[in-house]
C-alpha cells in the first residue's frame, strides 16, 4: 500500500493493484478457520484509526455469520466476531 503525507501531516493511503491481489488470501484464511458450510457474504477494505482493515464476513445456510477483521499491512487477525 502506498502512503503519502499531505501538508497537514496526515497520512493518506492509496490502494494499488498489487494490494488487491492480497484479498483472496484473507478470504482463504477466514474460510480455513471455520467448519465447512460457510460462504463469503461480503468483504470490505477501509482505513480505521490510521490502520487499513479488511473485514471478511462469512455466513452459513442458517444465516449464522462470523466476521473477521485483519490488519491489511501486517496480516494480523485483529478481531473475530461470532
């Protein structure tokens, strides 16, 4: 991810094509963590408190969902919400 600082000393990010290639890895990690029967409902990439977070939401046939949040830069799992 490319970052720049503007005149107000605020870091701004730019999502590059290479960054988008990482998204399937986060989805795969989430699916590997759950039992079979879950599919991807949605994913979202956003900047929150100066961190770029990717959220992956999985759902099963009974509409039970599990949400994973990862730090996009470090790939660390930030939160798992069941």
